């Protein structure tokens, strides 16, 4: 089973969240702090909204904060965010091999679906696993066995393409074969991506010749 992260792995969306955050804060005369950026960029939506409310002492409740983020981001996901280079070719190559694929994302379901529809990608995936619906963050190793179980596959036979270093570490810990994917957003932590992945790639472009070696071991049993 091949799992893909969405933001920063298949689509070039990590910068969009910085823009959403900046617009949200500047409307209130606030500026982002390193602590804020660190927290919200690694968190699922409800936890990030609760943190934002507390960190800045905001009046609105987390639901209203999430709604404003969602509205600001929706347009971008539905219309402008591009695929990362090589993403489509990689999905095509796995499909041609008959490998089942799923998304494993901390993205909001409606944003995720908007981006998939925009790029015509819905048909590639057997399912979409939303960390938010599991109530877990992707840096929590517990999310990976849950996702594997959803599709009836043991973690040892799962591959994950992922850009966030903490998520790479958590998935590796859970027995997934992790392909770390470079994204500018985590440029300063590239060494952590490399250390916590089976393979780390600067781009998905040109990766398709290597997918056989990636899945050969985990799928040996099924194919015999
Ligand atoms: Mg990501």
C-alpha cells in the first residue's frame, strides 16, 4: 500500500498556509511569532485553532477561527495550488503497477478534496485517511498503524511519501517505509528528513524508475 501526504508532498501548498496565517493575523493587528509558526505548521486544525486563540488571547472561538482559515485557504486549494514536480508521473507509475494508493493527510477534508478535484486526482486513490478524523496529529506514531488497518495492510507493507520531518520519524517508527520528500518549507530541517526516512529525495521528478525497488520487499509475500 502506498500512502501519500498531500501538502508539500503532492501539492505545493505549504506556502499557502503561511499566507493564510499572515492575513488572519494582520487583520487583527497581530504578527506571527516563531512559537506560533512552529505550532500551527505541525498541528492538525482544531489543535492549531485552540493554540491560536490562547497564544493571542483572541475572543473568537476555535470553530470561528477554523472557518476563517478554511475560507481563506479554500480558494487556493480549489484553483491555484500546483502539483509538485513529478507528482503526477509518480501516481501514474504506481497505478500502472497496480499498487493500491491512499492519501494520509492532516489537511482539512474539504480542502483536500478541492485540490484533488482541481487536478483530477480522485481516481488514483483507494481512500483518503484524514488524521483529523482520527483525532491524531501525524507526528503521533499511533496514526500510521490506524491508517494501515483501515486498508487492511500491516504497517510493514506500507510506504509513505512525506515532507514533514517529524511525520517521517513517526511513520518510520511505526514500521512504514518512508520516502522523505524535500519541500522548501522544511528546508532548515532537511537533515532530519534524511535521517528519518528510508530514502530522501530532493524532488519526485525522475523517481519512477525506482519504485520497483521500493515495494519489492514489502510486497514479496503477496506476490508469491
Ligand atoms: Mg506535508
